[in-house]
C-alpha cells in the first residue's frame, strides 16, 4: 500500500504531454499554459515530451543529459545494424536527425551535463540553482525530471526555488526504500500534487510498493471534482506488453 499522502485529493484538469506509453506524462494544463520556460532533466533519445510541450506553449527549453552525445547514437546505429534490424536502424537514423534539428532551434538548448551533485567522476555537473542563474530564468518554470535515481539529489533545490515553478512532473525510482524522502519532499513542496502513476517497466518492491512512480505537481490546478479513480482515463501503460500496476492507498 501507498501512503495517503501520495494520493491526489481530487480529479484535476490534466492533459497528456509526450508520446504514447513510456515518455508521456499527465500534467496540469494550467501549468503548461502559464509557463515561460521548460527545464528538462533527462532526455535519452526521447524528446517527445519537449516537442509536444513546445507545440502547446512556445517556451524556451533547457535540456540536460550527459549521455546523449554522438557516441550514444552511434552505439544504437551499430547495434541495430549488426542485428540486421534494418527498420530499427533507419528509425534510429531518423530519430537522430530529428533530435539534432529540434535542439538546433534557437529556443532549444541541450547541455551534456548531469543534474545534481556527487556521484561519478565521468560527467560535468550542474545544480538547479546554476541552471536558473546562468540562463537568467526568473519565474514561471516547468520542470520535467527523469534522471534514473539522481532525482533525490535535486529535491532540496526544487524546494528552494519552488516559488519560481509553475509545474513539475518527476519520476521517483526505488520508491520502496526512499519513501521517507518522497513524503518529506511532498510536505515541503508548496505545489499541489495532481497526479500519480506507477511505471510498469519496474516491479513492486518492499511492502508491495511500486518501485517507480510518476508524480505531477501544479501551482494553480483546476479541480474538476472530488471523485478520483486510478488509473486516470488518460494514463497509458509505460510498457504496453505488461499489466498496469494497481495503486492501493492506506
């Protein structure tokens, strides 16, 4: 069971941003429309959220991921070519072309830096504070955070700058062993929790708690009613070939 603190207190006006299945998130429509800047932490080769967000609201995008250099894409090309998966090979080529085109736009910037402090010595790091200051971002920020466990390193910074944030969608990993940290963040973060979804690429951990969950927050959400069921009608399974993880609250 999940603590009730993780359950939104009603059904909010949400939209789905990003592609079908893994890579798409349910977020507050107001948060998107009120934002001037999208800061994306974690991209890999999927920029569908950023692309869709910009179609809805023509914001400046600052994306951070130390892994998506040319070698990252070359490995994908080579792997699919060796396996004789030619359709996949050409899909990787096209995705790389679209990726380069998207992040070469004047409003979109991609930085090969890792978010947060500490960890390995192989990447350049940058803090949320430095991102905001170096890019002269004052307010009305939307954050997307999917950084494979490093999200815990930036929670204090998100709290520190929460007055500048319109919306946040964040994936928490290893939730079963970090529940206290997740709940502490929710208690200190003054944006409203508007959505929760379990990522079914992961499994259940300790005490039958989903090990990966996606949470969305909003500064000024629109409450539709107090009747809420899970999954939301806009939710999709991250892994389309696996069962949805049912959410049960204590």
